[in-house]
C-alpha cells in the first residue's frame, strides 16, 4: 500500500504542472509499474514508455499486486526490457536517440530507481555502494543526463529519485549537475512508512514549465484518485528541510516563500557533507556497526544507548524500538514545538511537556527567549538520566532554570491537577511511547488537559504513522473545537510521522514571521516555508483523522474495481 506514496510523489507534481500537455511519458526503471500506473490515471496521457532491466520485478508485480498495478493491463503502457537502461539511453549515434524513439520527445521523464548518483570518478564498486546506501547502484554520468535532455520536450519536466537525507553528498552532486543542465530545479522530499530509510530526496527539473503554477482546475476535473497526493501535499513535497537547504546552498526566506526556498543562495557556499549516517531500526541492527554505551532495565522499560562506530551519532532505544538519534531527533522535536510556538508568538509563555524524557522537546521550547516556564512530567527518571549523560546537547534544556521536572505518571497528574492549574498553559506537548507506560489514553484525560489550557492554547500529540489507530485518536480528541494534522518527514521514524494539534482558538496559519525570524532560533528542519508544509498531511490521513473515515475505506477507494474508471 505505502509504495503508492512514493509513486504518487514521483508522478503527480509533474503531472499536475503540465496538466493536459502531459501526453508522452518515459520512465527509466520503475519495473514494479507503480509510477506508470499513476500517470495512466490521466486520460490525456497517450503513452507511457517503461524501460527497465528488472523483468523479474515486473513479473512479480503483475502477479502479486494486481489491484495496485492495473497499469500493466493498460494498452497505453509500452514495456521495454533492456540489459542496461543507462546504456540503452546513451545508445544513439552522433547525437541520435535510442532505438524506437527517433523523432519523439517526452513531456515527462522519470528516473525511477533506487538512487541516482551523478559522479564520474568512483574509484571502486564498494565506494559506489557506500555512496548509494543501497543494493542497486547506477553509474549515472553527465553524458546520461545530456541524453535525457535531448529526449525532453521544451516544456518537459525531468523527475528523479536521488537518495536519502541521511547521505547528503550524492544529493549535492546531483543538484549541481541538474542545475548546470536545467533552468529550474526543485527539491522533492517524500517518505513512505515502509521505505528502507525515511526522508527520501529527489529533484524535478525543467526549462519552461513552472512547477509552482499547477493546473488545479484540470486536476479537479480529471478527478484523479490518490491516497497520498493532494493540492496541499504538492507544495509540501517541494519544500526542503533546513538541513537540505544548507547542504545544497539554497535560500532560506524569512517568510514562507516556496519559490525562493528552491533557489540557490549565491552569497554562501553549501555546507560540506559528512559521510552517510542513516538510522538503523531495531530489525536492522548489527553489533559491528555500533558501540554500546548503556543497557539498563528500569521499572518501566529497557533502555539502550549506542554510538555508531567511527562517528559521534548516538541512538537511544526503548524496549528495542528506536526512539531517536542525535543526528535527526530534532526533526521530530521541532515538528512538535515550532508550528504552535510560532503561531502563539509572544503569547507562548508557559509550556507543559508530557513524557519526552530525552529532553529534546524541552530544549527546543527553551530556545524561545520569552518562554517563562516549562513544566515536564516524565514517568521514568532513568530515561532522563540516560539522556543527560549520553545526549547532552539534545537534553541541555534540563539545565535551564526555566525548566521544572516532575517524575510522575503524567496521565494521573493531569487528572489530579486539572482544576488547580486551570488556564495555566499556552502549549501542552505529549511525546510518549505509542501506548502510555502506566495509564490508558481516554477522553477524561484530554478533557483535563483542555481545562489546563489558556483560551488560545493548543495540545500537540505524537500519533505514529498512518494506520487505523488514527481513528482512535480522532475519537478521544473530539472534544476540541479544532484539530490539525502535522506531517513530519523525519529520517528517524516511519514517515510521514503524524502529530495532532488540538485547540479551541489558535490560528496556525497566522504567524508574525518578522518576529519569529528575529529570534534566530537554531533549527535543523524547521523554517517559515516548512511551517506550511508540516500542516499538509497525506490525503488518507486527513480522511481518517479529520473526517472519521475507516482507513481501509480511504485507501481501497483509490483503486476502483473497473477499468472504465481512473486506474
């Protein structure tokens, strides 16, 4: 199911930018047929040429995923099996085109493979594998890129996967090469909960078509059904994180501006990229890659802290589940903190934090100089101690005099204190394990939390990735007048990782950006343009959490039973 997130991300931004002009599509790779199927949802598409060497993958997709890959039965799909797609691409003589494509130009070309590595001087296959962080490495040279440009119509768009945010160097190389070939280059960030690493990065490049001027009237009339993509998600996909912006040397506008956020900042150089640093989930851990710093069984859970060998990257696991890394933990913390704190402005004076024993939420909150107090209620003091010792930078909020730590069961504490602390907090953040360690979530708890908020206050709660549990959260959150979804694209967790924001009177789309930017708050993910992107959740997540539809109904509806409808 979640492969559709990736396929829709590769297909629909370019498709909606061209609208009815998108008639001829070329896909290099993509043997599972999923990206092709997304293009074939448009009635204006006349042909999709799919060129791949992975015939076994194509056969498996046809056999095992008939409902998801109906594109294989569409007469407009032309599948060409070749030994080496890149050699085929560059097979034209004297500037000619590959066999069968002479005289044809494509409106959209998609490089749909594991990674795109644009580098001419790899010294060995092992180095190439390290750079690609994948089992399928493609030596994609500038000559291959030039061959693709020759196949692209003047208004055409080139879409490519490149890699993952946890390995910045290939992203820098590809962005530089694309910028040398094309007038416009936009970043493309996406994730699917079942990806090997989260926060994938690609690019969309072109000469004449503006990706930021999509044909929404055409899109609505086409009634293309999706599980992930929407008008809001379109902009979110094109919004780079601050980490990526710095790595590519992009501008970071002080107000939300998607156009500027995708333009090069000629006044500064891209930051040098270090080596790959990809989080390892519990199922993929290998002792030879890590050094144990702490193993401890507490009253509530098993704590484990490790350091990646040869680096400073520290990872914390609770009960065997990855909680955060020192490299990317703040992606999640910033998503919990900044959308509400930026919207509160100077009204953000007192904060309540529930859980968050690693200290990252408190540290992010306390970067706001006008915040007077953070009250944190955490049940397991030994998690706090582990963070203080092994994650000192992330947990430095514990050393701030504005911080007050209470060791207690936060759910019972809220129920006991809701009357006494009525109207005390402007923001309440719940950062706990998926299930509370001692007490169950219920509407009574959220009623007490609501009582503790100011009139403009808001609750932020982590809710994991997409699934039917979103409907359970919707039910226990229903007493709040307004609910919002935050979609966080973090390398640490299955993403999009979803947060809920509950409020009675806070407008999340009204921010004094001159005030916020004047604070010069240090971030790795968040900036003004990301604010809007965070509030753009997958279509099926919105239908589940905000519209109270069953999750299975949301994603099954995207694939009608009959060929006469959109694929």
